[in-house]
C-alpha cells in the first residue's frame, strides 16, 4: 500500500469552513465512486509544519494499492464524476506540494489524532533505525510510513497514531495534534 500525501493551503479570502466543506465533498466523491485501486482518503488541518511556509496547512492522505493505482487516481480525480468537487476546492487553494509514502509497519490509521514527522537520526543505519522504530509503530492504532518519492520538501518518516507517541530519539518535528472537521 502507498499513500499520496498532499499539503495545501487555502486562499486568504476563502473562509476555512467553506474550504473544508469543499474538501469533504471531494473525499466523499472518491468514496462513492472509487477509482480502481483506491482504498480510502482523509483530510485534516495542522499548524506549524516546517516544510510549508504558511502557518496553517491542510493535509490530504490518499491510500491506494500501488503506483499503478496512484496513476489511475491521478487521471480520475479531476475528471469524470469527481471533476466538479475537485475543481471547486482547487479553485479555493493557494499552494500545494506532496510526497508518496509506503506503509512500512502497522496498519493504516487515517483517523489518527497524533502525527509525528521525522527523519532518521544522523549516523544511524536504515536497518538499525527500522529495527528500533518498527515495534513502536506496530502497536495497535499506529502506522509507520516511509517516503518513497518526494515532490517537494517533506520528512522521510511519519507515524500516524490514535494516541500520543514516545520516540527513543530526538525527532525533527514536534508531535502535532491534527484538527479534523465533520466529513
């Protein structure tokens, strides 16, 4: 399973509730008429992600089976039955960047209340680092994601969790609690 993670901001003159209603409509559209290989999606809001210049950023997660499914989602998300809801919310967006992540450990957690973005500590081998971090991510209600392809600045790893996370190393971004809205 892979995830396309898309960070975006709204235009300053667009009220947050209007933007969030548009996002929710688009995600519902994908659920009702899912492209082949599409698993699920969600959107939430964070403050203070260091790789996004604006203080408030929206984060969308699109879970798909594989890279072929991602291509299908890319082709269909702004076409067919999704064009109207996609184009509506896109017209309210100011900036956007994304990355592709693969599920490294645990089970997908889209309704995570806590997200921890981080890079592997300097000097640590990938094998040693993953041996240390996997047990933390394999706890119920957690998932470890590893960046596969970066389309803009982002960290290498992410743990999404329903509860707060204790990591055995200093991570590059403080744990953040997401703000969700009814979807």
